[in-house]
C-alpha cells in the first residue's frame, strides 16, 4: 500500500487540494466578491386598495395575485442569507386608476439591506383588471328535480327570502338574473322544509362565475308543501236503524276527490252527507245534501259541492221455501208413547222485501211442532207448527204436520 501511494504521489496531490481550499476560503473571506442571484415568483403587494374602493367604488378583480422574478446583485456574504420572502415588491393601485378597465402598473422592488441592487425584473409591469362594485337584489326561484308522484301535488314553494343580495364587479353582477335553488323531489310524499344553497345564473340559465362575488346570505329556507289527492265515496245513513230494512239509496255523484296533508287524507275513507228518515221515506224521494269536506282536508278543484240522494223502498213480496228440518217438541211426554213424524217436508211462505227474501237460506227458518203425548191417543194426529223467520220478514199462513203415536203395550 505504501509503495502504491509513493508510486502515484497521492500525498502530494492531497496536500495540493487542501492548500487550494485554504486559499479559496481566504480569498472569499477577505475579498467577498459580488455575485448575482435570481429570485422567482415573488408576490406583488398591492397598496391603495382601500383608497381605490372608498374613492371610486372600484375593486381589483384580476391581477391581485401577480408575481414577478427579480435578479439581485450584492456581496456573496449578503446574498448567502437573502431569501425570496425578504424581498418586497409593491405596486400602488390608487395613483393612476380612477375608472373600470385594464391597467399596466409599475412596481417597486424593496431589498432588505443596502449594498444590494435589483439588476433586472420580469415582467416590467403587472396587469390588473379593475371594475366598479355593484350591489343587487336577485330574485330566488326553485327548480324541482321531478314532478309529484301519482295522486300527489306540490304546492307553491315558500321561501324565507324572495330575493338575495349579492355584491361584486358590475360586469358580473349585471349578468346575474336569478338565484336558483335545486330541490330533489324524487319520491317526495310529505311536506319538505330545509335550508338550501343557491347558484347564480344568467338569462340563458348558465351558471355565473362567482369568484369575486360576495353574498349577504349563503342559503335560503324552502318549504315545499306536498298534498295528496284521494277519491272517497259519499255515504248516507238510514235512521232509525231498525226501520231501515228494505230502504236503499242511490247517491250522485258516488264519490268526490279530496286534497290535503297525506297524513290526514290517509285516515279518511268516506264523507257522510247526512241521514234519511226511514219512517217517512217513500220510494223515489230525492234529497239534496251539501258535500262538506272533513276537518283538515278540502274538496279538490272542480269537485261538486252538493249531492243528490234518491231513495228506493222495496215493496213487500212473498217467497216459498221448502224446509225439511222440522223439530218435534213433546212438552208433556208419555214414557210409553212413541211419536213418529209422518211429514218429511214443509213448504212455508214468507213476506218481506225482495232483497231480504233473496238473502234467506232455508236453514234460517225454524219449524217447531209442539205436542203432549200424554194427552193424545194412539193413532195419527195433525198438529200445528210454529214457523219462525228472520227479522224483517213475516210468515204467511198456518202450517201443520202429521204424526203417528203408538204406546208400548208392556207399559
């Protein structure tokens, strides 16, 4: 290894490098030569902005975020500690701007120490766009995503504010025509109340760039009433109920549509018109009734407000029924007597309204033959039968059956 170092004169070369570094350090420290560095994207501070607004009602709408590149020369030692944040760049907007427009503004570069010089700057000036500030009330409108579901209706939206106040560049504010609130109504079946943000649009419905727009309120409360429409039948009562047999009614119209809050509408199944007096009802009588919607709902637009009720009174008629279920009731039975029913069926006639008679089944008719076997002699006898019919009908005629009575000789 030692031989290799000697052969290649490594030690001499290393000493030369160290000596050169020492000489360079001495030169830099004692001579401190001048140099130039470039600093990029330095933000321009705009002064006089408040004065511009107070005096001329103007605001910077473009160019407030301008940046520049500068080259600074100075001693090496001083530039070694200089950062971009220590360099101030300022442009006064109040000196030459008095009206809306686009302006090229000069700017000043302020260095933190003496002995430093701004050698160059890019660009030479900054561009700003100035516009007059305008405040305007914008009407609010509501846009529904979908129409109401079948049998439901949306009422007119109720707004906490019919207009919203916006401020900003006149060229932008003048373009705004409407503040639009989008409401999702897909499947909505109950009244909606909520706060909604809005978008500002122009006369063509396109959204306006609101970068420089300020709003007095960011949202509006919207209440969207939802009502249900339902068809319900009309009804009358027959009073007193015990005299209602055989009386029927025809109502015109048969039903009407009501509208109201869905929770209330869903509880209503019919509308009662009034009562018909059964004791004075005559076939063909007509009665006029006002149609009054139940509490909490109303009649839908275009619905009739009165109804005609026509009374029908069924005339009594007769109908024959054949019954085979005949009951023998031996009220004073002789233990030795054997009673045989010879009549296997009995045809009875009932009187009542056709509707009632048609609804009767033979099982609804009761036939009971009462006898006292102790009082009857042996042989064939004819005994009366008591026939009972359903309420509202009567039994026409008298009925009897034949029986045979025999006694057991052993008794």
